[in-house]
């Protein structure tokens, strides 16, 4: 049995967590759960029936995941049996006030089905999703006009460097635009590109791959890429995957030095 098994029932992803969640595995568990969130997912059921222990890092992970789904107008639903010690913990820390919790999987699936039925139907004449918008200006003035609900890419061209700021969530839906922005940045004369992750709220494996491709492309074309680190939760994923030793991270105060 793996630590996390994912299945789909009537289009609803169900993640069965088969281990305790603590500081040692909370980030990795969040990453695996996030990978189950497709672009059209309206609810995610996380089954904690076989989880005996959840520390503060695990609770924080669930709250972050719930917030991420909320931003997508989707819902996180937990399965925690009434008799479990975990259910008592959820009540004590107020988790049950922030996230829907059901004692069994059938009840959770009923709520997920309601979410599916309550979803607004898209206008056939309008796109149901947006792509990240990348605005490039010849001057040093940045501009951002993205209507994408998850990711915005802000590009500034200045004499000292080209700056690309990622704002929001860098997941599978936004990686083509990230790759395109990095590719265009190193298409001209040799110079410096600064990738700013300070306003990044989430990144998954596809986002990591896009940054690695951009780094490799810059090196192949004789360009320099420097990356300003993101928040601690973002950098933790780079550390866990070993990417912090591969990608050219640089403190913001030194990122534009010649």
C-alpha cells in the first residue's frame, strides 16, 4: 500500500491517505494532493480514515490546500470517522469549522455530487478558462492585464535586465506561458534575466520543470538567469526535490548586480 492512493468516482478525485502526516511529509503530501487537482475539478475528497496522527504541519497543509481550492471555486472535503482520535483533534483546533468533514466516504461523495450539480454552466460563447497573460513592454514599466484566476506573469524590460515576476499559482495550466516567457527572454542579445518568485503562492512539479527548462535554455544560449526565491513554503519544495542546488537562486538585493 502506497502512502497516498488516488482514484476517481463519477469524476470526483478521492485521495486515500494511508500514513500519518507531520512535518517530515506534509509538503510532499500537499504536492501529491495538488497533482490530483485538474483544471475542471470542483471538489477533492481526502480520505483520512487510515491516518492516525496529524501535527501542526499537517493541519496547515490541509488549510493551504483548502484555500487553494477556494480560489478555484472548488471545495476540499475530508473523511474522518467520528470515533477516531483525529476527529477529536479536528474539532479542538477548529479544522471542522474551516473544512467540510464527513464520517464516511459515501457521505463525502454525496456532498461532492452536490458541488458538481451546483457548478455554473459555462456560456458556450465564452472560454471557460483563461491562459496566463504575459505583457512585454519596451520600457522599464511593467504592466499586467491577466484575467487568469490562478497565475499572472509580469514582464519588465529594462537596460540592466529583463524581469519576469510570477504571481499566483504555477501549475500545469500555466506552465506553457511560463516556458514561453523564459524562452522569449533569452531570444535576444546576451544579457540578464531575473525571475522573481516572491509573489508565487504555489508551484507543482510541472512548474518546477518549466523553470528547469528555462534555466537550461538560458545556459545553452549564453544568457544568464537569476532566480529570486519565493516564500518559505515554495522554497521548501525546491529543497525537497534537490532543485535548490540546481537552479541559480540569488538574494533579491544582489539579483541585478552586474
